[in-house]
């Protein structure tokens, strides 16, 4: 059974930084991509960043210049470094892993709150 455990969320002041981590366990397939979505209250989920097994990254326009996604393939771990945080970054952040067949597995989410 695939399980993903996020950590690193919390309360931070605007302009601050956070590093989110997500460890995937119970993975018995090749992971094609790992990434982060977020959902703010009353808003649709948003893809924040993704990194493929080859290291190719993609970002939402809203975080492109402020976020860095990375992964440790040996540890099935993905990280999201967020800098210059804004109140509009407040959301629950969910990590995921995607298999080569397109199946996605999600974590329970970690709350990020940015105060102005």
C-alpha cells in the first residue's frame, strides 16, 4: 500500500520561507513523476510543481520564481522549497507520486499559512 507523508508545513510570515518534504513508502512500481498540489479555501486545487524521474521540472506561474522542487529518487522523497511567501500561498499542500501508467497517489496534506 502506497503511503505518502508530508511534513514541513506551518505558520510563516509573509516574505519567509518553508521547505516541504514528502516521503513515499510502499511503492512497488517505477515512479514517473512526483509533485505538489495545493488547495486554498474556496478555490480549486492547483498544481504547484512537478518533477519527473529524469529531473524535468514544471511550475505554476504563481510560484515559478519563488519555488524549487527537487527529489531524492533513492529515498522516494520530494521536496518543495518556497521562498518569498505571500498570504495567497496559504493552502493545504498535497504531494503525489505518479506511476508510468498515470496512476496518482496522494498524501494527506500539510497546512501552510502565511500571515501578512
